[in-house]
């Protein structure tokens, strides 16, 4: 079977995925920059605080947090270490399994998350509005926003 070097059709899975990745990269850059500038937290820290804030008992096992934010175990350990240093979370041992470690949000972490939540929503909407006007990415944004 011969392989074509021509551009892939616009409707191909590859083209659609490329649009999603371009949209994702732009939105992530905008969110990360705004959260760092306005609230002195990175995007991973914000998302971790969001998951901890929304969890039952304001805590998650480290491996569950890693899965929710899309990080491996060592990366989430470093992330929670940064949250600990900032006073936004702490590590706690599981009472029933002393090998299990939980990340727990603090009151300060809850306040930082609540302050940053409006920025996240504002910048997300703005970034998507900007991309909605792009001829190539606009249809992807529209499909994401359509229920």
C-alpha cells in the first residue's frame, strides 16, 4: 500500500485531533500565564486544589490525585510538595493503611482556589472566544460548546 505525502483531508481523525491539540495548547498557555500572574499558582496546582476542594472530606489519595490531574506518581509527589510549601495542602497517612498517603487541602488552599476560580473561568471563556473566531479552530470550539 502506497503512502501519500499529500495533506490529510480536513475531516480526517488526524486533522480533527490536530485542531484539538492546537486549541488545548493555546488555552493551557493562557490559563497558566493568568493563574501565575494573578494568583502565583501554576495550572497543575490550581487543578489539584480544584480536585481536593471538590472531594469528599477535602482529601484524595495521592494516586487518585495523580490520575485526576494526569501526572505520574513522582510528579504528583513533587506537586503536593509545592502545595505543602505554599501552605495550600499537606500529606496525611491513611489510618487504615499506613502505606496510603493522602493530599489534604488546607483553609489557605481553599481560599486560594476560590480566588483563582473566577480567573480560570474568565480566561477559559476568553481564550475559547478568541479561538472561535479562527477559521480553522472555530468549528472545533463550536462543537465543544454545543450541548
